[in-house]
C-alpha cells in the first residue's frame, strides 16, 4: 500500500457519521462534504502520503489525515501543531 494505491482507490475513501463530526471539529471546517474536502487535500500534488502500521497518513500544509489502509475509512484529521 502506497501513495499510488491510495490515489487509484480514492473513490473508495469514506468516513462514518462520527468521523464527519470529528473531522469538522478538529479542522474547524464548515463544509457539507467532509469526504470530498479530504479527498481534495489527498489529491493535491504537495500531499505527503506514507504508511505506518495499518494506517495511511496524508500530510499537507498544516493538516494530517489518518486513513485505514485496509478499508479506506478516514479515521480522523488534525491540524498539526
């Protein structure tokens, strides 16, 4: 699992209802489509994607998005300190 695999499967990326609330709160964003917001960040050419354990981490600007590498669930997203 690497950056290329994630980008090829970008249409499989999703999150749960709880995930939506958590991501909105953590990133302080007010968007109706959190998944689309995250996908756009992941697809940015400056996004650094790497795997650690069972998760993929996507870092861009001051955001870090955590994705389960097996089922493409966005677990959480944080602003980096």
